[in-house]
């Protein structure tokens, strides 16, 4: 986006000793809407969604720690809990109340965890192809997870930084990962995902250590307990051609108090890029719908 009065503002806050960045689309008197990106992504990947919703919402899109223009964490495994704490700090620092949250992929899991831990803070929740822990999933034994993690850290320490001669080369790389991207989309994403290096080239902004998955993560039982505490209307969105399981057939929906599922035909994992018009329409409809009734935070066992 070109610098203009229409451009969002870059802002920063502190969390856990880190200087973290978020993109603020203004309209501060409107209800707040938090857009949470996925792994190895950045806040500006939400631009097309933010523009469509900024009239009715105060749209804020954070760069999670280690991503975008936020600081990298030293000696961190970038756990889900770390990202949840960062969201909590952002919500507190900006005094956000009655918050709507939209999360994609890993950002969807962060959003689910935040909404389950602090159900009183979230008024609406949308998860775009982001339920990555499901009842049929088999988890490796802890000794194997730790061994894999140590190996991943060692490999990351030895890996050379991936560099590109131009932003266009980075866009080519993105298009190779998602053939549904238009050239304009790929260039926009790459422009905000890359930074200039000392040699005149470009490299990714994200911390390479984000690729090493922490061995300590929430169990399925932990996730189900959190999902059952989410008191607000919840929309799960799945791409029909995603590599992730269908939330309905995977038995996810029955663990929420009031959740509905929308399937986007012809979309892969990056549903907001693959079918932007459909996603924006679904978001507008869901976020504008009247609340049928507020559920108690500590209520009965959820039913399908």
C-alpha cells in the first residue's frame, strides 16, 4: 500500500521484554477487531480484509513475536502460550473490550486459546482453517518430540539464511507455495514479508527458529477444555482443498458451545487469499449478526 491517509499506522507495544509491532487501521471509536496471522506470516497479509472491515471496526493486526516487524525472542521456543500472553498484553495496553477476533492457521489456534482462557474478553471468534489439533490426531511420545525439537534447533543453527535478489523473487517463492495467488497478491505479501540485508539483497523477516516446534504444547484434552469455555458465537471456516482435516468430520464442532462451520469451495489453506470475496462476505455476515444470548462462562457441558 502506498503511503497516504488511507494507509494504516505502525504501532508498537511491550510484552515479555519484547518490542512488538501491530498495524492499526484507525476508527478507534468503533468496536475492536483483532486479526491474527498464521505461522511465518505477517500483519499486512490482512490488508484486503482490514480495508473491507475498517468502516465498522477498529481493526488491529499484530505481528506475533518473531514475525513481521516484531522483535525476535532470544532462546525462545515460540510456544502457543507465549503468543497468547502477547495478545493479552496488546489487549491490556490498548484497553480493548468486547473484542472480536479473527485468526488464520496458527493464529487461529492462538485465538482459540485466548478466547478459551479469557472468554469474557471475546465477543466473536472466527477461525480461518486454523483448527490444527483434533480428536483423531496422534501425538508422538514426549521423548521423540524432545529429540525432534533438539534436532530442529541444531539444523536451524546451521542453516544459511535464504536470500533473494529482489522482492519479485520472494513473490515467486510465495506463488510456488500457493499457486492460487495472483501476481498482485504475491508482490504485496512479499513486500511486507522481506527486509533488505547488508549485501543488497532481501531475506525473510521471520525468525528461522520459528520452524522448530516446541515439544511442550497443549494436549488434546487441554484444547477441548479451552474450546468448551468459549462463550461467544464462533465461526470455523475451512477450505475445501486444504491439507487440514474437515472440522466437521474430525469431530471438532461438538466441543464448542455455539459454533458453526462454513466451507469455502475451491480454497486451500490460505482461504483469505484464495477466495477473498467469499471470506469478506462471510466475515461481514457473521460479525454483524445479532447475538442470540450470552452464555455463562461456566455453563453446562457443550452439545453438538
